[in-house]
């Protein structure tokens, strides 16, 4: 890594950081990562080897993009989001390389749609989020899952297509049912309340 700037931003010499991108204090961009024009990264983020952040993507503070994570525009990531190795956030609902008449498509031939990830949520290794889904706050998408529908706050989803199999707390551990709609985190002891399929902090 090169020496950090006065605000603690550190960028590997082999990274491709567009000068029009905005990078918050303390953020680190590693080997072969690419940050495109007008992308906005918050403070204290970690962008892993070979990760990609598309034009105009907005990323909050304390976000981790692991090696080869692909975040395509116009994705929006909240604070404290984790995107695992080789996970993909897509942006094309109807992907084609060419138009119906066989002409190579340009940027004017399609409309990008983004994935939204709520604060504290985690996307597991090699998971795929199909735009324009929203993954709720503190949700956990299991490794290899394919998310085709919105994911509620605190939901644990697995499979292809992803389906909810439980709830997780802020520590990431599956919650245990205590009865009467109350769930408890085995790690922290924090309690959560479920009403009509919606989980909130007690």
C-alpha cells in the first residue's frame, strides 16, 4: 500500500481510483480494486482486492467489500454493510448485449436499476442480489443465495431463490424463539419482537 493521505485514505498503487470519486477519511482501497467516476464511499471503508464499485454508487461508513465483490450502479449501501467475496449486486432487469436488431447496446439502450442494502446487513460470499431488490437493515444473505425479492430487516435468507428461514440479531447470530413473538440473541442477550412477520428491536 502507498502511504496514507493526511485524512487516512490509503490506496494501493495498482488500484484504479477515478479522480471524480469521493472517498471518506480512513478508507482503504486494495490491490486491483476499481472505483468508478462519481462513486461515493464513506469513512473507514475497506475495499478488497479486485472489488468493483460502479459509477455513482453510494456507500456508507464502515463498509467492507471483500475480494472481487461487484457493486454495480446505481446501488446504495448503508453504514456497516458487509459484501462477501465474489458477491454481485446486479443492475439490469433485462440483460442483453444487443438490441433486437442486433446492434451492440449502448448506455442509451437500457436503464440501470440498483440494489439497496440497509445499515448493518451482510451479503455472503458469491451471493447474487438481483436489482432492484432491497435487503433490509441487519439482514443476512447466506453464501451462494440468489435474492430475487426484498428481504426484511433482520431476516436470514438462504437458497436459490432466497427464502427466509429465520431471524438474526445485530451480532449476526440466529435468534432463538422465547415465546409470544419474542426472539433473543444467544450472543448478546438482546431481545427482538415479531409482529405480522416484521421483526423490531424490543
